[in-house]
């Protein structure tokens, strides 16, 4: 059983409904009925919410991996600096000025090289380090 409902719509919208009905070779009533059914359907909102939830979960996992990788890199860098400073013998006072000048020159070259490599997208770091893979027990594994 069907019931009649009269609605008032803007002229431009009625024109769009007519154009769509003509393209799909259906009545204008069928187009309006499908649009209202889509609006009233709870499945549409649930599907959209489920898709957004999956995407947010994937992004969360990705961010957690990036945070873990960043912490590993920072810890590695800090440990390297600590060992390097611990192994460097102190310089005599008369050699410190020359060492400072040499250090500044080397640091400037380092920054130039770093900037050049970053702008080219090149890296010394291997993308697949076997020791970084997690074994089933949570320990790092050196097996590929």
C-alpha cells in the first residue's frame, strides 16, 4: 500500500530530480523514494562509522610504530654520544682552539651533507634491519 505525500522543493532541486530520473529512466517518485530511504537507513551511518573506526585504528597503530621507532633512534643516538664522549680523551689547553675550529668546520660539512641527503631522499639507514624484528616471545630476533 502506498500513501501520497505532497512536498515543496526548490525549483532547482526538482529540475535535478527530473534530470536524474531521465538519465536512469525511472520516475521522479522513484528517485525521491530512494533518496529518502537512503537518508532513513541506519546502515549507511553504521557503515560510515565502521569505516572511520577502522581507519582511525590503522592510523593509531601506525603512529604507535612511528613513536616506537623514534624512541629507538633517540636512545641509539644518546647511547652513541655517551660512549663517544666517554672514549674521547681530554685535550690539552693549547690544542683546544685548533680542535674547536676543526670541530666547527666538520660540523658545517655534516650539516651540508645532511641537508643534501634529506633533500634528495637518500638515507644511510637500512629499511629492513633483521635485529629489529620481534620474535614471538617479544625478544628481538636476528633471523630474517
